[in-house]
């Protein structure tokens, strides 16, 4: 729900032309015709495959109160006409942000941003109370404004995820969000195909820094190759984090039998023992970024530690599942960047028993596709994994680099059948791949087979 406005107020705010009853009250905005309700403003987005303007009659029947359109429709539903409905959403979100006096945190980076967002939201809720956070990964020029429009006086803080697949997108989103705290997790090569180089990705992530509030603070990865580049762009305060160096860093890291880390955080506000139920050293890095931001916002270290310890893996993100033959399956199938695959392999490599990797193809790598897949296969071999399973096509490049023992199947069902005989109680299977490789299908097949 958004703060209620009349159509006349919206028309003034958006410099829009108004057709219909100007007294209609709007308290909800959506671009999904299935989600309209009384009080909804339906945003008619033009698109390559469909045009939202076609759904105006349907949303009227669904009791929508008005539509935001690019051109008038021959329909009695009240309409606001603007140059770009998409940009008008951003204008509304920016207006709503201006009304909010609590802290707003923006999180971007190639990998870890969704985990950092969830971690930080949990920590801030433990201290402040009600916190608005990006749902899932609604982090683009539609999802982030839609999230900001849900910001209300009852909220005490907001944590927003900012994603990008082209130069200028973070700049646009950050100008709307105007964060008090801006976190850049890393650059790992995700979306390399769209940006063309790691330097271009780093520059795009750095667009966040120009839009921090004057009294705000940047939180930067001290161990990232582009740390100095980002630091030079910060006009005000910044905090750094890293496993071994930074204002917030870790000492005495240890892993339990599931790969869950415990460590002592060294911070400007003191030392704190922290235990996570999220596997991997990379999650120590994520926690350190969170602790830097939360500490800057005044959250006591003990409160942070309790909230971080309570977090559990979510589906598709190193989520533990008991699978076929009593094996442990690490479901990390939600998505993948090159850096995230390496981190997941590191988690697997430190676990006891027989360690198998089922890797799907990575997308959006452009001319680097072959090189990166071969590097990942070679990395899996170097880390001493006991088996490598994948699908034919691009992912087979990684299998070739892993070595002759790698197993390649034509589809997910065939891959599941090849895996079943080698899964037992002494085995851990990591499933990883880009969203487009649909490795969650393999997880579902093996999960069904085990009755989970």
C-alpha cells in the first residue's frame, strides 16, 4: 500500500494530463493486471511482447480506480497520461522517499547483495522494529520504485537492493532512493556480457556513491580489486570491510561440519563473537558488510550477533536438503555469477566426505563465456572435488576443464538418474547454475526421489 493521493494530486505531482474523475483516491500501484483492487493505479507499461494498455478494460472490471498511460484509451476508466509510465513510477517513488525521515540503505554488487539485504533487514528489525526491505530480487527500475512506494510512516528503516544490467541503471535507481548508507559488496563478473569489462561493472556499481545523502556513509569491500576506485568517488564518510583488512574485519574464523562459520568481528565499536547458520566464508564477508552498516546506524553489536545467528538459508541459496540415498544436497540453484560459483565450491571443498558438484551454465558472460566456464571447471578440480556433473552445451566447457571423469547429461532428468547411484550418506552434492540453466529442476527431481 502507498500513501493515499487523489488523482488530481497525482496529476500535479507527475505533470500529467488527467481524464476522468479527479477525486478518485489512489493507495495502491501495480503494473500487473491480476493484482488490481479498489484504489489501484494500474501502470500500463508498453513492452516488446505485450502492451499494458491492452489490459485497461480488464483492470476496470477488476475495480482499479485509474490507469497511468502513455496514450489515451477509449475506456471510461479515469486515466493519467504521461510521457513514460515507467519513469512516472520512479517520480512517485522519489516523492515518497522524500517524505521518509528514517534511514535508507542501498545495497549493490555482483554477488551477495540479496543475502546482505536480508541479513541487514533482520538486524535492523531487531533494533528499530518495522523495516521495509526489497522482496526477493525486485531490484530493477520497476521493482525498486515499487518497493519504495510501500514505504510508510510506520517503517523505521528501509533496505533496498539495487541491480543493473546496463550502465546508468544504478545511477537512476540511486537518485530515486537517495540512500543514507550505500553498500557495494564486490565485482565478480556477473553481467560481463552486457557491460563488456570488469572496469565497466565497477563503474556501474559505483554510480550508487554519487547519490548518498550528504550525512551518509559508503560501505566498501576493502579486499575487492576496485576498492581504491570506489574510495576515490566517495565525497563524505566511508567504512571498509574485509576478512583480513578493513574497519570491520574478522579474526579466528572456524567452520562447523556443515560449513557454518563462527568468527570474532573487529569493529570501530568493539569486538563481537558471531556465529552464522549460513555456510561459507563468503557469508562472513556478507556479515561484515552488514555489521559496518548496522554499526554506523547505532545497532549494538550484541543485537547484531543475535539477529545474524537466527538467519537460516533460504531456498536456492545454499539450502540444505536431505536427498536420494541419505546424501546432503546443497541447493544453490537460484542464480550464479563466476564469483558466487567459486564461493560455493569453496563451501563444498571444506565439507567432509565425498563432494560432488552439479553445475549448470552461467549466463550473460558475453565473449568471456568459454574462458570463465573453463576456469570454473579447473577451479573445481584444483579444490579437489570428487565428482563433476553437468549438462551438454555451454556448461560442458567446464566439464572439459575439470577432466575426463566429468559426467555430462543431455537434460536434468538424465542427470538425476546418473547421480542417484553415487549418492549415499557420506556424500554432499552442490547444485549451482544461472537462473536460465534451471538447475532447480535437478533439485526437485532428487528431492522428490528422496521423499522431501
